[in-house]
């Protein structure tokens, strides 16, 4: 099962549209994750219409229209793994322990907010993934997104993709 992970798209404030390399991944993905800060409902409509399955949440920059359609925390069981999605996880220091305590029933937590790619594992085995942002790199050298595979109950092939500078 192929996964596509993104967050913090901030459209149309940070970019006019999602980057073409990211859009090209949509038909290849069995499940698309978006960890919030969409800003516009047009992007949600686009991902809902072009994704085989979308697991998504709202972020702190998302208004009433998005909050009416999306939860603060989403969960999905995929290939024997328990996934969760949330926008904010707090400061980087202590993140693993804090998230492991908040989400003891998950195997993988996808999050956003910082625009900083992240891939760590808590002492409990919880894998934390932040795909960064495909449209707003902030202090990062590149805009990014992630892909991964679920195979035989394991998360494999986690890859951070750098997008060309605009």
C-alpha cells in the first residue's frame, strides 16, 4: 500500500497551486495524508476528488469551512498499522514522549505545523512523521513531502521528497 504524506499547504497564501510533482503522486497513492493548514477548501476538494482515500485534519490556520469538514485528530488502520494524524504536537524537545503518552494506541503519527521534516521513533515504538510543506519551506532549504509503503504490517520505504525551488 503506497502512502503520500503532506501538510501545511497554505493555499493560496504561500503558493497558487500544489506543485506538479506532488500532484503526479496522487494517482499512485492508495492513501493520502494531509496534516492540516490547508487554508482554502479548494485544496480539500481537489484532494478528495483525486485521492483513492484521504485521511486529513484541520490546522491552526484553517477557518470554519475546513473545521466543519475535518476533525482535529484522524485515525485509520492500514495494513495492520494504526495511523493517526494531527496538526500540532508542540515543541520539538520532548515530542516523542509527549506524543507517545497522548497516542498510546498508534503505531504511526503524521503531524505538521512546523514545516520542518521529522522522522523519529519514540521509546514506545510510535513512529512520528512530519512531511514538511510542499509550498512553504520557511527556514528549510526545500519544500517537501513524503511517501511510504505499508507492507506486511510494517512501514517501509519512508522517503522525504525535495521539490525544486520556485
